[in-house]
C-alpha cells in the first residue's frame, strides 16, 4: 500500500472529547429528523408521503426545461421530473393528498396536451401511492436500517469482542443519523433512494471500522507493556494511509456520480459523499474512543 503519510504520530484520542461534542450535535440532528419524518413534517418523497408517478413517451424529443414551466403555468406544483432522452420519455412524480390522487394524472396530461399540441405522447405507466402505503414504507425502511445495525453489532461482537461490536455499532448508527440529519436540515427529499444510500453507508462505515479494529486487536496482543491509549493511537496511525486511500477512492467515485451521473442519482451520490467523510471520521474519532473508554485498563492482555 502506498504510504501517503510516512510514520505519522498524530494523537487522535487526545481530541476525542471535541469529537464527542461534534458527534453529539450530528446525532441530535439525526434524531430530530427521525421524529419529524415520523410526524410527516419532513420533505418526504412520494414513496413515503403518497403521490402519483406518470411516465410519458413523446413522438419528438422534449426537454425538462420545456416541461417544467408548462406544468407550472397549468397550476401544478411540487413535482419532480426525470427524463430518458434516448427514448423521448419523461417521468413526472407529484406529491398529492389522498383526495387528489385520482385527479393528478388527468391534470398532468391535460396541461401537456394543451402546451404541446404538435408533439403527441402516450402514457407508458401510471403509479399511485396512497398515504397509508407511504406510512408503511416509512416503517419498513426504519426496520431495515435497525436490522442492518443490529446485524453489524452481532457480526463485530462475534468477529472481535463485545466492546468492539458496541463501538462499531455506535459509529455506524452515528453515520446514519448524521447523514439523515444533514439531509433534513438541507431540505432534501427523504425517499427510498436515500434509504438505499444510508444502508450503503452503513456497510462502508463498518468496513472502514473493522480495518482499524483489526490493527488495534493485533497490537494489543503484541504490545503488552504499553498503555491501551498509546496502542490504539499507534494502530490508527499505522492504517492511516490505507484509510485515506480507500476513502479517497470511494469519494472520487461518488463525486463523479454527483457531477456527471444526472438528476436521478444526485441525492444518492450526495449522501454517499457525506457518508464517506463522516464514516472515515467516525472510525477514528467515535469507534476507537469507545473501545478505549470500555477497555482502558487492558483486559485484552489476560491470557
């Protein structure tokens, strides 16, 4: 592995209390976001709030900047557009209350027929999601994240020790809360794509944490005379180059998706960018300090 930083001697654990304050703030934002999502007061997508998705296929090419003002001039608001230029297709997603769901598709087609009389189209598909279904999807998404985090705890506890499992689980849950809280503060749409990103971030965070933990466990067995804090600091420094290279690789990929991947995966790639940065931070400043706080008197050295 390329050594970006040769023989680093950074006192990461000496900054753990500042990190705990920052992590506490990020976690509180995530908890607030969860409460607001449960109350239905966040910017929920049609997956969770209910709405209509209609896909149209035009005879001639049509651009999003032509569709958007046409719908707005027809009195339609709160919609998202997605295009497939090679097939002249447009996907329109609109959030509506339960009493309005049946009228949304008709309103959209009526407006587009008036605004584009020379460009005929056919309705490929229409999907309607009621608020009750959206509520169930919200509950299922929360269960999926909870099951994933519990599974991580069991895996790391079995692979290492319980204290490592708790550290990895807290760090992973911290990352999910932080990204969710930032998305809520930014007013981004909360939908199933974000849930997919959060589960991906959880997996990445665990992978990064396990690499650090593996070196910590190895050094705790080899350096029996050193203090636990010193051993953990040394271990983090030893894998620092690998951590930076791995994180930078994933970050560059996420940035490429963000800038060139199109509107469809824009929020997913943004969540991944945040998750990579926060996940790398938590492996060092959240997971490792928890191991220190739990086992600072070296119970690991007992034969």
